[in-house]
């Protein structure tokens, strides 16, 4: 926009609307480097004053001077006084109605509201009354402006700058610790702390402990009135002074299956934490102490929230190793056992949804890889199987065959009934992706 056009529009803006310096300057936000909107607005008003109150002109433009004075421009007020013209009452700004002059107050409210939270970075959000946004829209339309900065953007930016100065925190659009939500209409600030994410691995040391709180009917297989989620999250909620926490695990084991070895990867999402920098070694110690041998966690680290969806997708493909104790319907020979190992070296298993979960999951066929089965005979009809397979394989069904719904199965190859006496997960491949999301 040429400067002549800018002045022409500024002139109309001052005559038709009483605008404070900031609101006038904001209309021309694309002009001038390193000027605040208030400085830009003041400069435009000064130019209009020079044009209106010019000793070389025959007539002084008192209408413009009056409009400038009404918009709070002090030099115009002085000029009118000198000319002996009574000035009209100073009106509050047509657009912001004085809001822009109260940004210090709002910034202080933000700092105060944030005081009970631990944070380094923040973002400012702003609820602006609808009527104000409508006035802004109308103003742009009437003056034919298409690329002005919005008042919302100025308010959040200016409050952000002030908080940085007042509290020594850093404004961050990307992944801030907290969001300070300023409600201009209710004149109130709400703090929204962003969740903290902690990665780790858990071992489930007993059978009969559910992963998440048990919501089904009373079940005789549930042996403990708690859950892995509760045992891990409860101490964390307390330590972080948070509202709640959620466990996201890379898959889940059946109720009667233990997870041993290096454990199962998980991420805990701590919601509304007041404390963000937790001593993870202390967390590990406290969780393990309070879980009293039911669960153990280790290898805790802060991660990015983007790990959560990756972790879930990952559970479907990650390699796992299980150890199963199985009882056979007949005695088998050494030959049978070697045949079993051979049959499942890199085998593709076709698995229809197990009959035991059919009510809850849709019936479909999955193809999963069994990488290896190692067999040890404990007694003539009692075997220990070490099964390494792709994530998502229903291992019990792979063993007993689920009436032919899983093929081939251990039962099919041995040509006898096979009963699973106990099952443990002993190894879960660690997702490499976690490393790139460590904070
Ligand atoms: Zn204003």
C-alpha cells in the first residue's frame, strides 16, 4: 500500500471511528519494521495533525483536530485549546473499548495464576467477546482492508511478551508446558497445564492382576483388587500433584499371564500436573515399593507425547518371546519335538479371532509370524515351549489350536490335545522409535 493511500484510510478511520493508537496502528500492521501498533498509530495521528493544523493553510481543519482529540491524541487537544475550540469528550476506543490499555493488568493476572504451577514455557490463549470481533470485521470491511493484524493476535502476543518479562518464562507456540487462557469478557485467567509423558517398562510379577481397573462382572480369575495402571499411576499423581494419570501400554497380557524379563514398554500420561520435573529415580523407587511385589517398573525417561500412538501401533508388530508350560494328551517322542521346532521356524500362522474374545472383537483372519519355537520336555507329557513371535499373535490359541480356528498350531503338529498350564512373556522388543522422542 502506498503511503498516500495509508494516510487516506487513516484519515477516514479517525473521522468515522474513535480508535486508540494501537487499534489504528494495527490496521496497518504490514507497514514499518520494528514498530509497535501503538507507535504506528501515534505516528499516523501525528501526520494527520500536521496536515490539519498547518499555519500555511487558510483554514485549520478543526473537525480533524476534534476527532484526533476525541481518540485520545494529546497534541490535538493542545492545538484545540490554543485555537480556543472547545474539545469534545474523549470517547473510549470504538474497537477495543479500552482493552488494549489494560494488557498489563491481564499479564499480571496470568503471572499470578501460573504461580502454583511449575513451568518453563507457556502459550497464551484468548477468548474475545463476539461483539468485539464483529466490530473488527465491520471496520475492516468499511475501510476496505484485507490484511490487518487481528486484535486477538496482538493481545496474545503482547501479553506473552509481558509475561516473559515479568516471570522470566519463555513463550512457546510449539509444545508449551502450560497454556494461560485469558477470558476478556469474564476478566479471568485459567491455567491449562499440558500433560507430562514418561516412558518406562513394567514387569507383572503375578497372575490374576489386570492391566487396567477391572470393569467386567466379578471374575474368579481376578486375584487382586487393583491394577497395573493403578499401581503405576497412583504414586505418580501424588508426586506430580496432578489430577489423574493414564497408562498407555504397548499391548497387554492376559489376566493369567505374567510379563517378566525386561518388561513391557509403556507411557504414563500425567494430566494437569503442578510439578513437571519429577525425580524419575525416586518415582521408580516409590512405585516399586508401594506395588509390593505385584509390579516393577524401570528405565523411566521423559518423552514426547507423539510416542503414545507409535507405541500402540508398535505393539502390533513388535517381537515377543513367551514361555509356556503345556500338558499333552499323549506322550511324545524326541522326534515329535524336533519336528515341532522345525515346523515353526519362520512359520506363517493363520488365526481367526479366538472364540473366547469373539463377543468383543470382530471375527476376522490374522496372519502372524512365529519366528521360532524351542521345546524342552519336563516330563513325558509336560513341555516347556519358548515361543518367539510377532506381536498380536494369540499365543494360547497358537498352542491349543482353538478347534481349528488357528492353523497350524502346536496341537495340530503334535496331533494331540494341548492344554496351557501357564504362560509368561519373557521378552518384548524395545521400540527404537522411543529413542528419538526422549526429551
Ligand atoms: Zn483500541
